[in-house]
C-alpha cells in the first residue's frame, strides 16, 4: 500500500481556526464523516474513536506535528488527510509546543499490520523532509495535499537494490532511551529489528572469588541490557548514529549505551514486522 493511494485530497484543509484539541478533533471528525469511504459512520462515532486514542497518550509527538488516528469497524479502506493551523493548536503534545500540522489516519479495525505500516510510513515522511515548513506556505487544501504528496515522493524514492547493508547494534542498559530509539529507527525507515534481552557482567561478577565480598554492589537495573539489532543501509549509518546520540547524548561520554556496526557478508530473509 502506498501513501499516495490513501490520501483524500478533497478532505485536506489549510489554516483551520480551531485552537484546542477537542475542537480540532470535532472538526476532523466532521470532515471525515463526509468522505465516501466513511459514509456509514457518524461524525460522533469518529470523534469518539479519535478521543479514545488520545486518552491513551497524545498523538502530538513534537515539532508541531500530530498524527491523530483511529481504527474503525467496518471501514473498508485506509483514509489519510492533512489539516494545518498557522497559529497552532494546543494539542497537549509531548514537547508542549503547539501543533501546526495534523495528519489524520483512519483505518480498518482488523488490519493491524497494515495500520502499523501506514503509521510508520507517515512518520518517516514527516521526519525525512522539510514538510512542515512547506505545509505552512500552502494556502488551500489542494495545495496542502499536493505538498504532502510531493514530499512522499522525495522521502520514499526507490533505493538502489544493490545498496550495501550493515548490521547495527544498539546496546542499552538505560531503559529511558529504549523506546525513543525504536521510534527514531522507525522514522528512518527501519521496518524490522530484533531486541535481545541479556545480562551485563555485573550480574555475575560477585561469583568471581576476588569480588565475592561485593555481592549486590551493582544496581539491579545496570545488570540488565537490551540490544537492538537491525540491518540499515551503509550510507545511512552516520546519520542514524547522529540521531541516536541526539537521544542519548555523546556516547563517548555516556555510560550504559553503545552503538556499533558490523559488515554483513551474506543475508537472506527479513526482520520486517511492518
């Protein structure tokens, strides 16, 4: 499924006037209720589903962007449209900044795997382009749609099939970084990875006779580690590591986190989960 196949150009809107989350979601639900694919759903039902998702945590994920979304029963296809607000909307985003662009996604309730793929694809486009700035310059709904679709083309341009891949390892003893790094990798187009749960040497060191008197000296949290393993294009490695360090801080000065890569001589199959 391609993003340009599910964008509803007629539903896109520029510079809406609503200023808070509930009002914006009611406006979004009203727009969605008039899309042919959702003609069997009421505005109130769509609004309720969108609000239920927001109650699990704001879909305003920072930098002026929100992706309100909902899985709806008996919806036969995915629907995506964009609305913008130059003054910004108080969306209770995680960075507490106002939201200027909302990417609204509605999907069939039963198509969970496809739903995750679409969410990841939208996130990838948003984070790999200058989309937000361009959207603010769009004065009509049609221009908003065309701006997004142009950036979809840029962000999802075909990669060379012969592009060399390397294995990326991200070793973490610090839980606080784990989900932020996973989210970042998804935004970079990494569609699958494996996570290895393991123990650090602190778990075993008290069994060494020299250190027998130091039983329990290691904080229990530092005895556990998670290692994210993924295949990434060699050309993207430095950019990806820079992005990880934006989350962790300088890895040469940080304890409890490490990144390294290994050349891959051969691989077959995939770790893709989306």
